[in-house]
């Protein structure tokens, strides 16, 4: 009978400690970096009718970013498009002022002659924030991405 009570107490302790343990991994998932706004999806009629562009100023969403911040945002976009899985967030932040951003690929799909990825970009500068959803396609034998929006 004593052995049964000891086993019951040990199992109870094991279950309560595992239930109370925090299983979250450390990282930027809490607060600013982890939360992304809901993406605004392009309609199928717009997806293929818009002209293709290389990376341009509209990607900075009317924020006046300095040269370093523009380069960090552009690098985050290209890194996310080229290297990350759908849903993974690539973030950047400025060391000189309150400016930060993040990029998340939300969909990937094949097209004839290459593949496209729909991504969401988010920038926050001095408390103001904006986000946009954009499409980028990479064609076979082309070195860069073409952006559609």
C-alpha cells in the first residue's frame, strides 16, 4: 500500500511540473517582432496583370529610411524570398533610431518558367507602422526577383 502511495505522489509531481514548465523557446516571438498584421491578399485578377519591377522605392512604404535601413530592409526581403520557409519571419532593426521591420513569406507557388512567392513586409519608424503584401517571381536563368504590385 505504501508503494502505491509513493508511486501516485511521484506521478502527480511529474505531471504537475511538466504542466507548469514553460515550453516556449527564447527569441523575438513576444511583442513587436513576433506579431505581424493580417496580410492583404491580392485578387487573382491583379496577381498577373501588374507590371514587373525590380526592387524600388515603393517597397519602403513612404517611410524616409536612411541608406543603412533601406539596405537592411532590402536584404531582409531578398533573404526571406530566397532562403526561408513559408511563415518564417526575417527581422531587422536600426541601432541609431527607433526603426525596425520584418518580412514574412506567406505563400509559394510554381509558375511556368519559375516560381513566385507572396510576402508581407512590415516597417515601424518612431511609432508609426505600415505593412504591405507583395508578390515576387523568380524565373529560370534570371539572377534576380521581379516584384508585382
